[in-house]
C-alpha cells in the first residue's frame, strides 16, 4: 500500500471512476480537497450549494475548482422528482410534498438523495454537520444492505514500517454502536473484515476481551465468546479467535502461552471491541501512542458508501476520506 496507503484504492478508482457528493460545498477544507481531487482522473467531486457562494469561497481560499459539478438544491432540475421519491421513501411517516421540500432544502438530505437517485456514487459529510446529521438521512433513505440489521463502523489504522511497507489494522466498532449485542458484533466483524480487504488486509479477526478462552468470568466475557462462536459459524472461511485478550491477539510469545495452536492469536489484524468505550479508547491509543494514522470512522452496512468527517478535520483528511468512501462503492 504505497502513497500513504492509498495506492491500492486510487488504482481501483482509476479503473472505475466515481462521483462523490460533498454536502458542505463552501467549506474551505472541502474546496481544498476538491481542488486536489480534480488534479486526478479517478474521482469527480459534486459540491452541494449555491454556485456563486462556492465560487466566492474558492476564490477566497485560493483554490481552482473548475471542473467540479455544483448542484444547488434551490435550482435543481430534478428537484420535484426528488420530492416524489422522498415522499415514497418516507410514506410510512406521512411526509407531505411540502414537508419534503423543506427537508430537502438541507444539504445533508439533498446530498443523500443524490446518491439514492444514482446521480452520485458516494457521499462525504460532517465537516460542519454532526455525525447524527450525516447518519440519520443515510438510515432513512439509503438504508442497510440486505442481510444487514445495523450500521456500524471501523477505523483503518496505518503505520509505516522500517521496511517502507505499511502495517494496516482494522478496528471496529469504535464510533456508532454503543452497546452492541452478540449478533451486532458478528455483523461488525463481517463488515470490518470486508472493509479491510479493500485495503489489502488478509483478515485475522480477534474478538477482544479481558479474558482469553475462559481465563476470566463474567457477562462481558460470555458476550464476546458467544459472538466469536456465532461469527465462526457464519463466516467459516474467516480466521476468527475469541474471546481473547489484546496481548494474546498480537504477541506470538504471549499467544503460545495463552492460546496455543490458534491460527489468529499472535497475528490478529482485525479487532472487534466489546463496546464503543473500549473501541474508541483503543483506536486512539494506537493513534497517539502507537504512531498509527487513523482513517474513519468508515460507516459499514449501508446500501451505498456514506461517511462522516470529524468537524475538526483538515483538508488532507477530507481528501483521504473521499478516496476511501468512493473505493467502497461497488
């Protein structure tokens, strides 16, 4: 994974270029990332907003965004078609056309509908919106894939090794599901492994706990043990171990003592955390003390790739997440 871990993804997109919607078209970070994306040939940005305001923001920021597609919700020629589809999608809630027009004037809903209608392949928002304001329209309009019951997330963790190669890990779910059930964890594991493969990871999945194969007791231990067993049954071709402590998951020496004979222990690269507390703390320890770059949260389980930015993000993070999000598109 050259080019800071993105060579594989860029090569994939060059073979099949995608369109990505940015819901906050006047944000200077979005504009800078858009300018950089336009210098390539693998991803076309679509900016939501008023053309004159976006042009003024680009001029003020000092970036050329000629070639970007700009769509203004107030002057979109397919807006009434969008309203009709929105009413159909939300008919159980009794949404009227008048209500739909009001809702769709917000760029987060408008951008999500552009993906739903096939105008764009993916969406990236959250530079100014909250996570909930990005995820909510996706849940209501894009919905989960067949066979999936939840939206989850993972972080891709990348660290350059002395050899010049990259070490890539997957950590889930660190951002969305607060107290996942056993079945939720099974789904999180499957989706995290699938996401990891896009980055060239050959998944070896560890269901993390404070216990290794019965060394500890308690409800939380039972949850991870049961989830691992269910995951092994659901994904028979996926190497899975659990419940397992982190040291046994990553250290071959410890694994020999705590988990001898395991195909995963000592070599795990895909980590499933018991809850959002552990996951959020875990990925940030790897980021801040372990020297890993953290990419995410990458939303998993939706019918189309939609991702959320941190409101504290910079332009480089927007650029990176745009590539990741578009690469998730089939």
